[in-house]
C-alpha cells in the first residue's frame, strides 16, 4: 500500500512540478529534505534569510526553493509576479 501511494504521489505531484520548474531557475533538491541540507539550514550554518539572499545573488530576483517536499517560487520584486 505504501509503495502504491508513493508511486501515485510521484506521478501526480512531483512529476508535474519537475516539468513546471524548468522555467524558474533553482538548485536541485534532495529527496524529502529539499534544499534545506544543501544550503546549510539544517546544520545551522545559515539561517533561512541568509540562504535566500545567497540564492538571490546567484540566481536573480526570481528562483525556486524546496522547503522539504514542498516546492515554492520566491519573488524578490512585485514586478516579477506579473
């Protein structure tokens, strides 16, 4: 049952997000941890706003971020929402 639910979740949500995220720059996430570990947030090296400012410097005003298994798009300017 768990395998079937995991496969359903992957096909329904993760695959769709992977197709849509090609338009927004971002770094590749890790499974279940997203970008939290590879940015140093879990280990306490950086706080969330320090990681966001680093991504803004590297990727621009608009970038994608994975908070665990949740995908989000971070916008720095209101004009980017248009």
